[in-house]
C-alpha cells in the first residue's frame, strides 16, 4: 500500500483557495483594458492629425505651400480621420521667420455606463 507524505495533504487542502484572489486582478485589468481600447481610438486620431500638422509646418516655407493650400490639406485629413466638424477650423499664424498651425475640437467617448468628453488641441510650430 502506498502512503501519502505528510505535506501532500496540506497541498490538497490549499488547492483552489486562491481563485477569488486571482479573479479580482483579472477583472480590474479587463476593465482598464476596455477603457484604454475605447479612448485609444480618439488618441490615435489626435496624434495622426497632429503629425499631419507637423508635416505641413515642415514644408511651409516652400513657395507653393500657401496658407490656403495648407488649410485644404489639413481639412482633407480631418475628414479622412472622421474628426468632428470643429477640427476643420484650422488657425495658421505666419511671421517672417515662423509658422504656427493649430486647431481645437472635442470628442465624446461612450463607455458602458457613462460618456466622457475630451478636448483636443493639436498644434505644430516651426521657425526658419
């Protein structure tokens, strides 16, 4: 007949006791993941729009890049990113040796039980 070791009974009694302790962190991580996934879409659109502004600022001193041309290109980008209408209100300030492009818009993100509004202020600036 095979005998069990004295420690085997202790291990068998402990089996499954940590289940609730494991579920709570998994629940918290999944809730955080849900919120990050929903908010990351808006953040990604913001960063892509800001990158387009930085691209326009980088080449703004070329003769063919007028303010109207820059506004047209950035409005097309705002449309392709499906940004709110107020993102199409693009402000360009030029001086002899600098340019600044900016826009302001708000997005509302719907979560399971509430909605949260976020204000975005993308801008780009360069001196030449």
